[in-house]
C-alpha cells in the first residue's frame, strides 16, 4: 500500500497577544486563532493576520471559549511588551512557525542552550 501525502493548504490566522494575571504577576502568550473562528465569534480578536500552513489538531487551548494555538510564552518579569526578547516556544510548535508568528510583533525567542 502506498501512502499518499497531501500538502497542507495555508489558512488565515490572527496572531494575538493574550495577557493575563497570575499569582506572581503579569504573564503573556502569543496565540493563533483561525480567522474563520474569530469572525464567527462575538469576541474581538485584535492582532496580526497571517497565512500559515499548520496541521490540524494544534488548537489544544481555549481563550474566551474559542480554540487557539498557544505559540510562545513570555518568560520576563512584568508586562510582556517590556521584554520583547524573552519569549519561549511552547511544546509541539516548531521554531520556524514561532519565529514567523512573533516577527510582526517585534518579539524574539530566547536563545536555546541545546
């Protein structure tokens, strides 16, 4: 039996900064929501529109009840915009995708030690 590979079509996503309070202070994540999901919701997602080819099943988290992909988290102390060089990619997201999603925001990933 031969395995057929299909290319993944790029879809429109909105990259948004999700800021929330924790017990130790302010934290932030860069997340992706499909544009079709964002347009059908009553919530307003403000961010950067990107076209990405991502496999299905990456939307493992929820923000305001909507499925999102958490791409990177801020590891700085305080507001995430104050630490543009302190972002760490989440498990299951490849580095190239994270770089593409962070670029419009002017954020960069921390250097990995591996």
